[in-house]
C-alpha cells in the first residue's frame, strides 16, 4: 500500500511540475496573480488570494467567484499564450521574458502578455511590426521551448 501511495505522489508531483515548468509564475500564481478572466472584461485586476483555482498544476487567482466559475468552465479560453511570458520576446528571441501584467492584447480570443519596463514596451513593437507574422514565429518558437524541457 505504501508503494502505491508513493507512486501516486510521484506522478502527481511530476504532473504539477510539468504544468508549472513553462508558466510565468509570481508568488506561485500565473499572470502575476492577476485574474485572467478580467482581461476579457477589459478590466485587468489582481486576483483575490481567497479565490483561487489550480488547473494542470498551475494556480490562478480571481477577483470574483463569477470569474473563477467562468475560468473553471473553460480554462483554455483564458490561459495566457506562451505560458504568460512576453509574446514579443518569444517571437523574436525564443526566450521566456517576464511581463508587465497591465500590458496585454486580446486577439482572436487569445490573451497575450508583454514586457513593459525601462522605456521598452514590447506591445508597441508587436503592433508596429507584423503581428500575424510575430504570432506565427512565437507559436513555432514556443513549441521548440516546450519540447526542449
């Protein structure tokens, strides 16, 4: 019996680590603790530490119980692209770069987050260059990033 419990624990920990491995976490929460549903309401806000949900080993905070319920009914709709790392950095450099959670874009029903600090706003660069081409490149490079680890 102890071996079965140990095996289940190892599998669970592996799945949790896999889920978190390619997600930009701050304080153990995705999207730096912002409510990912609130982006789709055009009102990004920090989530409440009392209203959380874990999906595929990754923790999310929500500003309201209604937003949590929306997420749990369709998490894939709300999860940020590229693990919540800067979409521009993934596209251009193939690198995981942290973001400013208030710098975002929703296009084709998908949430993209961007780096915005020290006078560099990669959302502006994304929009000034060819967003469709950058998205294709980011998709390709993200596949390479997630396969490598």
